């Protein structure tokens, strides 16, 4: 059987796998990405990307390619009878309101973006390919094994041909059902399953209802409870609170009720069925295999964008560490810090979801009400605690706004050296930014 040799193999070509390949390729790490489908799912999920994510993409040359949107454009939500009908009330803000002095601070050169997942994924894949990644679509991982020297991933390509990819490390970005996580026997903990929801994706000329800046709508009618939002390209998604199957007429009837515009032409594009759950893997690493994205942490859709954005930050954290170890600058001990740094962030975000108004009703002892941290803290001021970071003690808060750290960062971010050899160029101070490292 043919075997392809590379440094890192990524399984999964969604937002997180594509970002992993992109960040690795940008650092010159030979990478093969395996994705079983020919392209993105016709039913996008994510649309909201935060400023930290945009910073990471900007650093690899995508700054001018992804159009930016002020974050409050994707964070405002209202309770309405229908788009054209009565607007009952705007929901409580996702993040506590900022004080005037905080508002005046420009924390980041990036805002955020509202772009559908099926438009962003090709941008990421194309850039990864341009930078040298070997992206193999319609290629399915059928099995994998690891030994002391590396990992072997068995795949079946588009023509049915079977071959193997041999690499030093494997990134499992294979989604919330993660066959790799399951094969490794890594369990998950957290609030767990909440409900199953169905959705319909449709095209309709409804942009006039976005003028107020609200883009997410909880539809409240006696016989329709649903959530309506837009991908800002003429496509809208209606997510039903129930798991009832509806035929074409039933879907059209629900769309007409939710929009309050039965007169408009509607094109139904596709439907979806989603499990809403909150589960964090008990370990993000097993030997030479690293879990990233939904494989590591599945969180329900929320106004903080704690799904894809958290996974993209995993990918970035892992990419620079793998690059550093593979190039011999750092010892493999650096890789232990991935789980130590990223798993607590996943838990922090898990708990924030249930501490805030949208999901408070789902809070349990596994998902307790906790203190609410503001968005700038969650986005740009999360603290990493690992043996690579000096001074990030238990007395420090898990997240604060960048200006509130008041010098802690200068100390906390001086990292221990992981030099492979004294003769190698090894920066004593690896700047470990709050919501990601570089
Ligand atoms: C309705 C909804 C709205 C959301 N909105 C947002 C949002 O606005 N912002 C946000 O941050 N998050 C959002 N999320 C969450 C976000 O969509 C996910 O967190 C994100 O898409 C996960 O990306 P991923 O790459 O980890 O996994 P996935 O997108 O699930 O990708 C996994 C990939 O692995 C591939 N794969 C699996 N097994 C194999 C195999 N054996 N061989 C080859 N390939 C394989 C799959 O085909 C798939 O393409 C939303 C979620 C939902 C349900």
C-alpha cells in the first residue's frame, strides 16, 4: 500500500481543520488535510467570528479578504412575534455593558466578521493550499494507529483507492462525533445533551428588517417557537424549538409566520437537524493525537461565538507549538501545554454560556451559574495557566479586560524556555497572548 509522508496530518476540513492546515502551512510545516466530503456543507452553521479570530487570520494574510463587521451586529437579539409583526422586546445584552472608559479603549485592530461558514471554509482551504498544505477532499479516514515515532492514518480517496498517510502528529478536527476521540476512548463531561432542533435554510429579500442592528430573532407565537437569523447574503435560517418533521408546505407556512411576509418569494434551500449539547473532552491529547474544535468541545450556538471561534484558537495554539517542536526549537514537553491551556478555556466558555441570560434556564450543577465576564475579557484577556507560563497563579482571575491586567501580563506571559538545545535560537520570552499564543 502506498504511504505518503508528512509532518502533521489533519482529519476534518471544517473551520477548525482548515484553520489548522492554514496556520501550520503558514509556518512552513508539511501538512496533509483529509476531508471526506467534496466541499462545505450546503447548510452553514457558523456566521459570527470574533475579533481574536480575525486577528489570527489577519496574521496569515487574510486581513483584507474577510470583510469585517462590528461585533454588536451579530450580538443583538430580540423577542418578536414576527419580523414584520410586533417586536416584543430586545433581549438582555450578551455581555455586561462596558463602562465609558472601557468603551474608549481600542483593544484590537480587528472587529469581527459575519460570514457564512460555507463561504469562509473555501477561503481558508485555498489560502492553506497557496501556502503549501496538501488538502485532500472526498478522502475519508478509515482507521488510524500511533506508535512511539508517529501516526499512520489509513484513507480512502475519491476513486476508492486506499493508502496511508504517515506523520509525526495527528490533529483530530473531525467534529463533535469525532471518530478519533471515540477510538481513543476519551470521554466527555459537561452539561450534556439539551435538545434536538430542526432548521430550514431559505432565501428571501428580508434585509429591511436588519436596519435596526438586530439580526437574531426569537419568534414567539402560540403555535410557533423558533429562532430566526441571517447569513447576511440573502440566506436566512429558521431553527425550530421542536424536533418535528415538516413537509414543504409546513416549512413554507412556518417561514411565512416567522417573517410575517407571506407575500414574499421564498426559495427553500435545505433543511438541518442539530443536537444542542455542551460537552468537553476529558483530555485534548492522547500521545501524538490532539483534539481540536468540536471534537474537543461541543458548545451550543451562542452569541459569544464560543463554537467555531474557540476551535480556531485551539488550532492556532497547537500550530505554533507543533511547528516549534518539529523544527527542533522546543522540546516535545511544550506540547503538554496545549491541553493545560486550552481545556480550561473550553470550560470557562462552557460555564459562561450557562451564566448568561440566553441559556440560564439550562443551568445545572454540571453547568453552574458563575460570574459573567465581559466580552473583551473573554475575547482578549483569558489567562493561560500551564507549566510554560510563569506567574499565572491561582490568585489571578481566569479572564479580565486587557487594560485590567495592569502589568500582570508582562510577568505572566514570560514563558519558560523549552529549548531543545542551548545552541538553538530560543526566545526566552515567547509572547503568549491571552486568547491564543504566538
Ligand atoms: C446552528 C448553529 C449555528 C452556529 N453558529 C456559530 C457561530 O455563529 N459562531 C461560532 O463560533 N460557532 C457557531 N456554531 C458552532 C460551529 O458551527 C462549530 O463549533 C464549528 O463548525 C465546528 O467546526 P469543526 O471544524 O470543529 O467541526 P465540523 O465543522 O463538524 O467539521 C468536522 C469535519 O470532519 C470531517 N470528518 C469527520 N470524520 C471524518 C473522517 N473519518 N474522514 C474525513 N473527514 C472526516 C467532517 O466531514 C467534517 O467536515 C454554530 C453551530 C450551530 C449548530
